[in-house]
């Protein structure tokens, strides 16, 4: 909500039409999030176990490692996160999601937080990760949202300034949306290969986009890599939630639109891509559930209307 509100305020000064669109996005997200919350919260008794605290440590150290790796001039934040996710999920399979969540916060820009500010954000992120485990399982972008929560809370607790936002042209936005859709679909395809986890699939897609685009051939090449990596988080969504490849592509499309619209705010905060992916996933899943419910109810009504009057009586 904070991300969408900040983006709405920014567009209020630029375009009233887009501002209204942002308000509609907020209302859609609220509606679908509230509508699906009851179905996506584990109501069973849940207590913090030793494994959860191990996850806490993996999330913490993955953030630190990614953060330091990304500080090298020749290594982009996308590549650092994808590499940590791929290696970590291959070596420590039981803790792959904690590692990936930590790596997203490690993408944060060093000039925003400073050393102690980043440590605070990491501690908050790791705590949020542990306590949010029962929520929205299988939703793409949840891990990034956990990372973003640490960054945002640290932002409000300190006197921090995000990096200057980027305003893409409409043509550039279309390129970013195409990359987002491709990232989501390719990740879903990779994740269906036997023995490949969703974390590994997303990490591989991130590395591929870095290899193909993360260099200055033209001005937005690095951002195409970022959009593709972000779209891959939508592709991590459980197949039970989005069971068709075109549904995943729709989620990637929504991701690309929100990424384009929110490019001017909270830049350099780790986990922003995942948060956009979570917003997109919630809206996409909620939308298709409403459509299915409408079609199901309509079919029931049609079947009832075809019953002879005597049988109805």
C-alpha cells in the first residue's frame, strides 16, 4: 500500500488520468487481498521452531552477502541476488526461500541506508520473514515483499532519502512490460522441469536477463534486465493459484504496468521488485477467481432456467 500511495502522489503532479488509474489499482488490490486473505492464511496452530530461527539466520546472512557482492563495480544487484539465490537454493534446499528473501534486501542501494541502517533493515526483514510464513503461501513476490517491509520500516525509523526516480517514456515502458511478461512465463516453464525449484527457476531467469541486457547498449538495457527478473517472481506463483501459462503472463503484464508507474518512487529499496510482483499476483489471482465465480454462478443459473417448470415445482 505504501508503494502504491507514494506512486499515486507522484503521478498526481504529472497526470490526473494516471493518478485515477493508480487509485483504481489500490482499490483493486485492497478488494482482492481482503477477498483472498481468508483462503491464504494458515489457521492451524503455529509455533516458532528451531527451523524458523535457522531460516532467520539464512535470511540475515544472505542479505549481508548479497549487499556486499553487489558493491563490486562489475556486479549488478540483479546478478548478485540471482547468484545468491541459485547457489543458496542448490546447497541449502530446505532454506531456499529464506535465502532468496534475504538476497532481495541485499539489492538495496548502499548510499540510502549506510551500514547501521542496512543492519536494522535486515533484522526487521528476517523477523518479518519468520512471522509471515503462514501467510499467502505460493504467492509470487511474497519474499520480496518481506524484504521491502524491512527497508520501508528502516526508512521510517531513520532520516533516509530514496534515490532520484526514473521516468520512462511510453515506448520504454512497453519494452519493460514485454520483459516482465517474458520473465514470468519463462520462470513458470523452468519451474515445471523435474527437480527445479521455483527459487532456482527465478534465479536462472535473472542471470539470463543480466547476460542478455545488463549493459549499456541502449539507455534502458539494465532496466530490461531488472523488469525480467521482477517478472520472474510472478512466475514463482504456485500452479494451484495460477494454473494456466497465460494467467502467469497476465500477472507479468500487470507487473510491468505497475513497475512502469512506480519507477519514480522508493528507488534503491531492496525488495521493491518483489513487492510489485506480490501486488500483481494478488490482483491477478483475485481477478481470475472473481471471473470463475461469475461464470460458475451464471452456468448454474442457466442450468436452473432450463429445468421444466413442473420439475421445478
